[in-house]
C-alpha cells in the first residue's frame, strides 16, 4: 500500500472539504454552458451536459456522505466554498482554469480537461512535480502544503489511501459519524446514480469508486462500473463529432454522428461579475437576485447535509427556479457601455454579449 | 433585427403586459414576436403602432394610460394589433385578426391563428402569472405541486 499524506482524521476532513469544493466548482461552469444553448437546438450537447452536471451534484452529495461518515460537517456556506471564476480546481490542477462561459469550443476543451482520465498508475506519479510559484493559495493539509494532482481521479485516489490508512489505525472508530446524517436515495432521486450510505470502509470505497468511475471511466476503459459512458468520453463525442458504441476504444468513437451547432447559443459574457452590470438597471437586480437565491440554496443544502436530509426535497423546486432565473439572464443583452471595455479581451464572445448568472454569493453569506 | 423598433416594442409590451423588460427578453421570444408582427401585418403598420406609443411616452402615468386606451386600444386599426401583442406574450399564439379589421385593412395571407414556436408556448407569461409551469415543459421539480404557487408581483 502506497504512503499517503493523509495521516489524521482532521486532514481527511480537509481533503473531503476540498472534494466538495471541487465537485461544486464544476457545476456553475457546466450550467453556464448548458443554459446558454438555444431551446430546441443542440440536443446532443444539451443532454450530455445535463447527464454530467446531474452526476456532479451526485458526487457533491457523495463527498458530503464521506464527510459525515467520519464525523465531519459539510459546509457549503464557507467563504471560500464558491470559487471566483475563472478558477483553478481545488485539487491543484494548475495547467488550466475553469471559466463561466457559454457553450463553445473553448468551454468544451475545458470540460475535457476537468474530466480527463488520471495520469497516475501509482503513487509516485500521481502528483505533478512541484514547481515554485509566487501565488499564495489556501492549503489543505498539512497547513503549508499545496495540493497538486493531475486529475480528479488522482485526487480521489489519495483520499481513498487516506481512508485505508486511517482505517488501519482507528478501525471502525473511523466511521464515527451519525448514520442518520447520510443522504440516501429516498431524498435524492433520478440524480445520476444510486446513493448509498457511507458507514464502513467497504461503502467508503464504493462511494469513491463511483465518483471516479463516472468521471473518467473504470480501469482505463470508456465505461464506468454501471456500463455508462464516463464524462470525459461523453464530452469527447462532441469534440470528435461521433458517439461511442460498446466495444469502442478510447479516443476512437465509431457510432452515429454527434452534432453540434455552435451558433445556436446565447453569447454570454465570459466570467461575468455584477460590476459589469449597470447597478441602476432591472437586469442588475435580477442578476443579484439569482446570487441571493443561489446563496440561500447552498445554505439549505448545507442544512440538509447536516442532519436534515428531508430538506433536500425542498431544495428541488429551488433548483428549477435557479434554472429559470439563469436562462432569463442569458437572454438579456448586457448593455454595451459596461461590457465593451472588455469586448476585445480574450475569451469574450464576438460582438455584443448577453448577461449570465455571476454566482457571486459573498454578499449573502450567513 | 430592427434595433430601435425592438426597444419601443419591448417598452410597449412591458406596459401592456405588466411584466418587466428583463422578463420579456428573458422569454427569448422578443425578436420572434416582432418578426411575427412584421411578417403578418407588415413593418409599416407595426411602426405606426410603435410611433403612436412612443408619442405617449413623456406623460404622467395616469394620463398616458388614458391616452393608451383611447389612441391605441380604441383605434380601429391599431387596437386589434395591440390586443394581439398581449396575447402573443401571454400564450405564444398569434390569433387571426377580427373579420372587420381584415375587411377594412386587407386580408394578410399569413394572418391565421397559430402558435409561434414550441418555445413560445413554454415561455408564455400566463405561466409565471399564475405561478405554474406549462404542462409538459419547464419541469418545476417533483413534489413542487404540494407548495403554494409563487405569483410574481406585477
């Protein structure tokens, strides 16, 4: 068994908080692309994005279950929980950033990086060689160390090693959390997979395996353990213009065409911020309302993850209202005066840009 | 796209539907509806309506409302079109103009009753106005029917 940096239960909790941050960080990015697609168009892309984003929500919930299993307290309201976009992923993948942007070739390239299969067959190569950097970043554990994993799968492998190690040290006492805090399928339906309680080492392994399998496939293949195509390969179909079929090997889909119409998209402003809106406009109010609703939603999910799983049922209609609010914003042009200074900046759509949700929740922190 | 026309069209639509311009644009249908009007009654008649509305703009609300009733909704030519615009926003359907309008101002070939687009149906203002979702679209989430409808302030 390879060595792990995770030597204490507190350190494991830090990693699991990172895991929740990581799963969540992908969601605004995927939603920004998905909701920018014109209605009744791009159904291939829309459905691929929808499957993936729903599974990310499942992964976030599984990470919360892992946290609860070891006596941690999932908190989606911490000041650093929602990143400022563009952002690096919290597991330390430093060669790309994730933006909030409309569905576009550059968004798709980012999604392929987010979901890329792990680099590391063993512990010695799972980390990217350490480089010196000038920028400070919150450390996970221990205090002065920065995470630098190549892929989400590599990051979860480390978490699994941590679980194994701490299980050897503490035995069943590792799983000290109240099982009533576990989110199970009765509170979480049609959400991309079955949600099982994490109460022992075996269920912890299965939970981690589900997350990594859905993201990047099982054991180097294109499918996960449920024989569903992994996220990376789902997105690759849009890039390569073909669907995968059973029996295909990675990077060479042989199925029917998978079509994309890059023009049937609302050209939303990339990485929008409230400051880009005219503060006296109706549009500003709507954008701010979305952020308030999102902050309240995260607070409600936090409550659900902390012993009130039934609250997740109340969260469902709120999610759909967030969808309606996001789509409404994306169909409104962002007045040129505020946005035009950046219109030539890299990453912005050509021509006038539309508004989009900014996911800035700091002012609504509790 | 007729940029000036769409601005006035949205201001007029906001006033006669009771919804905000952000919400009207938020349906994604504003260009489609103005295009429908242009196609059916022609840009000249549409501009006549929008000009008549633009002339009311600087006045006080009460006075403007009175003029709106008299000079647009009470106008034989413009009134039926104005009413059709309200229906377009609320239900996404263009209703054939009344017989006496067609006899007086001429039959338009495209002037038949039809739903403008699948999206026009799901984006009808009728749904937010009653705090419901269109049947078969914009799913509100399992169990949401147990909650009271959220009626927006109009």
